[in-house]
């Protein structure tokens, strides 16, 4: 559905926003469409929340920041230039909000708690236990990386973002993303090897 089609459908009361593309939703939001904002929020609030949890301490803080992210999206929808996907745009806003919150609370030493993992409960007890143990070991290793390297690992592996997306979200060149990813994998591999794991993090 194109933007003009969505506007026309809205005028006749036939628009179905849940079937509308992200880009069209943002266009409608720029026109003050609250229904479109609600649809966009439903699509991405959980993803944004999980992303924020990797930066800030506590679900309450992350929830507050989610509200800030979507308020920012509401206010700046008209500035969305479609140079990246809507999801990348939202995560870039989320990253900025999270880093701003961390700067305000830098004295609390939250940088050491940047990484949180969300485990899949759909496994038997033994598999879940093994996964939990592996996740804990990996979490310990990740905490030994710099914040810049942890951020890249999080976006690539846990949010499955492309190099292009990560570059847009973080605001650095693609080659910088690749370099940070290389050194992060290398360092994690060394840390895992020191714990008796032969397989590197790839």
C-alpha cells in the first residue's frame, strides 16, 4: 500500500493500519494519525524495550525510555527520510535515549551491566539449564569487552541487524562496525578458550 493509497483509504474509512507498511505508518504519523502511532508502537515496543534493557538497569527505566522513544518518533516523524528502515530509525532513537540516560547516571557504574539476555523458555529442563549456564559464561565474557564492542555484538547477534543497520544506529562507518565486530569476536574467543571452550564466538 502506497502512502497516497493509505491517505485515500483513511478518508473513506477503509484503511486497515495493521496491514500498512512501516514507512506509510510514519507518513501517517507525520500527519498526526494517532491510530498509526498505536500500530507502530504495537509492532516495535517489545523490540525497543529489549534493546534498551541491554543499556540500562531495570525494567522500569527501560519502560520509561520506551515512552520517550515513541514520543520522539511521534514528534519527528515528519523528518524521517527513509534512508534506513523504520526499525533502524527507532533503534537509533532508543540508543540515543539510553546513552543520554547513562550519562546522567554515569556515577552509578551502569556500564558493567549493559548486557542482558532474554532466554527462550521453550526447551526441556536439561536444555534450559545448559543454555542458562552457557549464557552466564558468555555474559561474563561480554562484560569484559568495551561498551563499544558490546554494543556491536548486541546489535548483530541479538537483534540480528545488518552491518548497514548497525552503522546507521551507532553512527559510525561500516568499516568501523566490521573492525569492532572482528576484535569483539576475537576477544570473546580468547575468553571462552580460557574457560575451556574450543569453539569461538562466530
